[in-house]
C-alpha cells in the first residue's frame, strides 16, 4: 500500500532533529513597512484551495497519517485535571488503534506534541517519558497576554524548568494595532531569550489584529525577533485559523526564507476539526512552501477534536465502515 512508508523515522522526532533554530535578525523597518496585503486577491486564492487537490484511497490515508504526526494534541480548559492530561498523553502515544496502524504500515505513529497549561507540564512530562513526544506549554498570560511583562517572562522560565520543550507565547496585540513594531520586536526577542533551548511559537491572535496587512507585518517582525514558529490563534478568539490568514502568514514565511535562508514553522490553531480541512492545509503548505514544510518540525495543527475525525476516516479506509465518533474519544 502507498501508506506503508517509513512512519517511525518521519513522525517520532523532535523539532530539533532536522532544522536549525531561527536566530532572528535586526529589526528591518523598511522591510516591515513595505509589506502589504491585497485582501481581494488573497481571498480569491484561498477560495480555490478546498477544491484544487483531491487525494483518495491509499494516498488520502497517507496524508491523514502525516496530519496526525503534525498535531499538537491540546487541552486548555479551566477544568483540566491530571487524569485528563494523562489520557491525552496516552492518546498522543497511540493516536489510532494499533490494528489500524498495523494494516496501514504506520506502527510507531505519534502526534507531534502535547500542549497544556503550565500547571500540567510536569504531569505531561511524566506521562510522555520515553516517548520522544515533546510537551508544549502555553505561556505569557495566555490567552490575552495582558499580565505584567516580568510575570510573562517568569512563566516561560518556569515552564522550561518543568520540562516543556516548546513554548507557545502570545504577543501583545496592542503593539500591532498601534504600529509599534519596535515594541513587538523587543517583546518577542525577550520571550525568545527566556525560552533558551525550547522552541518558541509566536501566537499572533490574528482574529484580533484588524487587517491582513497587520497579520503580514506582525508575522515578519516575530520571525525577525527569532520565533521558531508563527501561529494563528490561541483558539479562544471569535475568529481563529482561516485560509486567507494562513496564506498571508505562509507567504511571510516564504519571504523570510528567501531573504535569510532560515526556515520558520507554521501552526494554524482553532476551528480545524475535520479530516478534510487538514488535507486542505497540507495542500496549501505543499503548494506555497514545498514538501519540506510537511514535516512536524515545520508544521503543526493546534487541535484536539481533529484527531478523532481523522481516526474515523482511517478506520473507514481499512474496514470500509464508519464508526461512531464516541468510539474515538480523546480525553
């Protein structure tokens, strides 16, 4: 079958395995202020994406397995418990039933990471011990990012010391809305330094930035300041990941790579819950950035319910039958 590929080598690595960290660069305001976004052209291009690529049968199963390997399996609820986090980590280790993975030739498949609040980092680290699956912690006053600056930096230090190997930070939206790019750069630079060896994902909260031009400029500034990933949303905004926003951010990544030679990762988060949507995002990455960005060290989905729908589709591929969604509960 086409899905019987070298799954373990491709899916169970850390981000550090392949790609050097983004060292950042000096803030180039001429470059930043020269960035614009043609909304009508962007939306027209985004509207064509869902129907442009259609993968079926073994090829679709292979793409869905790749999507699983790129999921940051996430629980960010006020009622999170240690038991829920341990169940989530067990699901990250074994995201699909063993017999289905065996039939697909994808034994050893795991999710890309597990993402939790700081208080749950030690629990997740213990639950994932020996798996090579990193723990990601949301930080810096997530989701609003309005706590005192020194506390936001201290929170990063605490999560790294607790064992988090990836930190998802939220930027101060006001810096973008006021066009204060130096302040955004300095803030992101400080967060990057506080992360140390941990990879840092910069959450732009694009639904609150007002315009696609702001999204493009904020993306570029965060990369200049050393972000290893740029991420759409916290998942708590009224508007989260969308294809137009993704297109803007991905093209900013492409421009940054063309000018600096540095590859920065991308993470759409919030509202991606269907397997067919994951295929659209993977196709977008392939079209705009190429195959290299289809690896977990450069692409992640911020999701939880997405995994359940992908598992249902893979079971249908193997057995010819759809199962009830409650049979694929995550937590």
